[in-house]
């Protein structure tokens, strides 16, 4: 077994910011699988042309190539069933719904809060590509988008309500122990942290304590990664 | 074993409209457990005083009394493990998050769409209680709330996006077979159907086909229940 993944990076090769790449790394760590990563900037499509795919992450497992973070998770869970991230077929099915709840409701305000910070951590060619594609998608400049970050933080606070209340009722989003629901949301916070010092959560938010606990629990993968501090902002939403 | 549940009813004893009672009935049916229900109107708190609780559902299982739909589901799953609604501990943990995503995002626009219809199906004492408590909660009349139902339908369409896309990728919200995630959302549609003919979904929505399939699959419990048709509205959001 030799698991290798191409991992999206900023101008510094060790600044890894893709939430989808983070998800795969977190899942591999949960499963105690060694995973070797190769940093790749946005505009280097040639290095992954062998996969007939243009987005990261791309995983190779020996002679097998797997693209798309969700397919990679399915591959890892099927091939390496020890330390599952989903304890049953319906847990994996539900995780798809939770993934989409995060993508539709949480990632939007989160991205808008740090979108200029992402840009500012990219190599010049990547930065130009990122600005062009994102400004076209949102119909606004990166500066204007991130300029509204105080309101995005309020929107994020609202979007996190179901997660917040869940964490008042049980230790983890997956229940009594860490599972895929936790890793799905946490990957988004690792994304933000990798490029931005903007404080997304207040210290009295149960999501804040959960994020800190998971950051510590994941060990060197997260604690040694290049990024900013998760620290107390002291504001109130 | 004798499972009995007090079930919220309208002016007609057979019109059962509580989404939380529906959830327990759907879970019991999924688990192939016979469940005897006793209709109870909103304002009859005396009949459930023995449970030291003021809301339905209330379950009795022989000499044991269990209140709160979530606690009742945990009881049923623990005591009668055959035909589980959650295949693992993390599936049950994730279901709490999904339940809260539905309560925070879906149930609001759904309730506002049918809130006057609920009122109009209640016995006089219940109707007065319902109007007073709900108008205080929302700061608006039931007529004004339901009067905005076209915009509530648009909000509902948006809130259902993660569910819709999940159903484009897999047969059920719980994956390859029906599970608790499906029953959680479906209970809300059974609630609406019991009191209102307002068309919440368009026929080309994947959620519409899913709802129909589940309605049929649940058999007599749903098909024989008092309510309105789930039928094609022919509008577009």
C-alpha cells in the first residue's frame, strides 16, 4: 500500500488550503492510514492529466487512481475497513446529506469571509485565475465580497445553528465519538485557518470548543500545518 | 409488549397532525412494531399528567412511560433492535444533526405555509390556544403568516436544496435504503398533508418523487390516514 495525494497549495508549498483535500487527509488520519501528499498549485493541471481530471484531490493507491473527495473516501472505507469514518451504510448515506447541508449553508458565508485572503496567499498565476473565476461566479470583486465579512459572520452563525445545538446535546456531530460528520465540517475550518486570521467563531460558541478539541485530537496533521491561530475573538454575534 | 402512544389530533379524532407523533409512528412501522394510538387534542393535558409532561407524543411500553419523540426513538431502538432505523451509533448521532437541520431550516417555511390550515382543523378550544401561542411566537396573525405562503414555498425550495441533491445521488436520504434521515423529513410532509391541500412541492422535484415513494412504502399507516392529496401542482419555483 502506498497512498499518495495531490494537495492544493498556495504560494508556499506547505500552505494547504483546499477543504476537499483537508477532508481526505482527515479521513486518512482517522483511519490511521499513512498518506503522502504532493503540493500542487491551482494552475498546474498537467501534473494530474494522467487522472483525466482537473480538480484536486487526486489519490493514487498503488496502480489505482481515484478522483473526487467523496469517491476517495468511499475507496478508503472499502479498501481499508479498519477504523471506519462511517459505522454503517446508512451513516455513510446520511453523511452525503450532511456534506450537502454544509456545502449549501455553511461554506458560502465562510468562503465570502476569507475569499480575498485566499487570493493573497496564492502564487501570481493562481491568484489571477482565482480572481477571474470567482469574481465571475459571484458577480462582485473579491474586495467587495470579503468587505462584507461582518455580515457573513452573522450568516455563518445562523447557518451553524443545527451544528451548535447538536453539540449541546452530544459530544460530537457523529454522536459519542468523532466520525465523518465532524470531519466534514472541520475540513471547512481548516480551509479558512490555512489562509486567514479572521475570527469566524466566538469563544463562547460550542462549535468553537468542538473545533479546538478536534484540532488537538488530530495531532501533527493539524497542529503542524501552516495556518493562523484559532483564537478567541471576543466579539458577539 | 404493548406499545401505546398519545397522538395529537384535530377536531376529528382521526386527523393526526403532529410531526413529532408522525415520526414515532413511522419509526415504529419501520421496525414492524404494533403501536396503538389514542387521539388527544392540544388542550387535554390531564390525560398525560401521569407522564409529568405536557407535550405529545407520550409513549407507554407496558409499565414504562417515555416522553419526547427523540427519547421514544432511542427507547424503541434499544428495546427492539430488529429492523433498526439507524444502523450504527454514529448513524444515530448524525440523525440528531439532520433532525436539527430540518427543524432550523425546513420546518419554519413549512409551518408558515399551513399555519392557518392547522388552526382551521382544530376543535374550538384548541384553535384559540393555537392562535394565541403562535401569534405571540411569530408576532403576526395566522392569516398574515399563511398569506405569505408563496414566498414560504420559495424559502422551502431553497431549504430543501441539500435534500434534493442528495436524492439525485442516492435513492434515499439514508443511502441505499430507507432510514431515520428519510423518516425525519417525511414526518414533516405528513404533518402538512394532514391539514392542508397547499402544494409544497412541484412534481419535477426529486423530493416529490421521494415523498410519493415513501408514502406508498409505508402502507396503511400513511395511505389510510386522514389528510389531503400529495398531487402535482404544476407551478415552478
